[in-house]
C-alpha cells in the first residue's frame, strides 16, 4: 500500500502496519490474559485478533499524550469481548476444558466459580489486578475511575469471596 | 493488596498458576505482510491493511463532507455509529425485548421503566457535559463509586444515548441495560472511546431518584 495523507490525520503505509505490530507487541500478554478472562479458552485468540484489528483501525486517533497504550488496548479488548458475548455467552470457566485447567486444583475451581458471581465491576478489578497482573493506576485508567475506587472495589471483592467460600469473618 | 488478607494471598497464588497454564499470546508477525506469507496468525494484519484503506477514504469524506455541518462539539473525523439510532430521528432506540444471547428474564421487562431509565441516562450525560463528572457522579453513582476530586476525570463535550436493550431484569426498580452511547471528550477519553461506547448500566430506582452503575461487561 502506498503512503497516503489526508488532512494531516491519517497516514497509511505498509510500514505503518509493521509499526503497529511492533507498538502493540509488548502489550499482547496483558491483552491475551484479559481476553482469557472474558471468553472461553477456545475464543481467546479470536478475541485478541478482533481487538487488534479494531485497535489498528483506530490507531490514527490514539494520542500518546492522553494516556498509555495499555489501558487503551485493554478497553478495546473489553469492548470486543462484550460484543462477542452478544453472539454467544460462554461461561468464563469451563470445567471441561482440560487445557485451561491442567494445573488447577479443585479449590482453584471453587474460587473461580466464586469470582464468576462477583459484580461486573468487582470481577473486572479482580481480573485485571490478579490475573492480568496490572498495577492499580493502570486498572484505574482501564476502568475510568480513581485508583482509590479500584482499591475499594478489590477490597469489596475479596470480602465477598470470603463470604461465598465460607472462610471466616474477614472484613 | 494486604499481606494480612488470606484471600489476597489465595488469589495471588491461584492467578499465578492460572497464568502459568495459559498458552502463549498470538503474537503479531509483521513479516506476514509479505507475499505468500500470510498465515493464520497474521490474518488480522492483512485485514487491517484493507481496513486502513477504508479508514483513509472515510476520513477524507468526513473532513470534506462535514465542513459547516458538524456540531461544534463534534471532533473532526470522529466515527459516527451506524445502525443503532432510529432512522429519521434523534431519539435513541429503547427496547424491552431481549438482545441476542440475553437471559430469558428480560422478557418481563417494562418498556416504560426502560424509557424512563434511558431518559435518566441521557440526563446523566447532560450533567456530565455541563457540570462535570464529579457533579454527575454525586447525583447518579453510589458512595463507593464517587471520585474524590475532579482531577483526572474525563471532560465530556458531547454525549447521547443511541440505543438501549435490556440485558437482565429483576424488577422495574432494578435492571441492567446494554446501552450504546455516542461520547466525545475534551482531552483524552481514557477508558472510553471517542465515539460509540457500549456499556452495561445497572439501574436501581429509589422512588424518583436513580442510581446508575456502569460496567464494561454484564
């Protein structure tokens, strides 16, 4: 594809696709983990690919000075995951998926089932903090709230999990 | 978060095992753009290249076509959603019918309550645009979701409800809508898109007041 420039806003060349691939690659593990938390194992890679395609289409509108790439990309993963669930709503966890649970214990599965009952906000915070392994500031950027709200949401989620799993009187 | 929290430790340990069990990421391969080298793992790059052509054409059309007709608050080149607003009207579509894949419980939805909620969501957007997120949050969010200050909050320049569909339904006082919003921002959109945004909004009515809970998933 030859280089094109319209209104100083959009430039598309073969090089830009390569640039995009290089730009997005450091963030792929986080995108993939988040995708795995949103859809079944079988649909994970499709969700990542859909998110990459959408991110590419919108890349011209991304402005680095307005925020880091990772929250922007994860928000796209979340959005694509939601669109995918409209077509089919697979369980977040399938106990029949041997690939997903090869090294997980029955207690892990109990915990996963309890996580699945959390509110959407709590589950997103738990997924991003523990499973995607992000810091609170990045999660706040993804969720569009203050870091303190993320911490409070995580605390509420853990308290709820304690309740659900019957593990004492943790507050 | 806290070393003294056993659930925190349990989650950390489980999440570590979960990450270890996850297959590697589907890495993009820019070399796959070369002739005859487009494999299954790089299909998106080929599709992206084609999409980019359309993006360029669309971008150019909007820049030319919007001269003099664009809303003052609407950014140039902003993507406009299609197929969600009712034809020939600015009114959002609101449906009490279940969306594809939604729960059977949505069949009990009260269309009047849905319309009322859509009006409330639009009012929330109006308050956000006119007075800021802090003021909007105080009116519509629960205590746990209140931002502590206006610092770092997104500034909305345009906000409109495009469509709403019932995602889950408990009663006329408590239900969740899958809502499509057209949002544009002054500054960075952060977790939002500049343009169409889909959110699950749980509506809880307390008499004449309402509490809104935004989420990116059901």
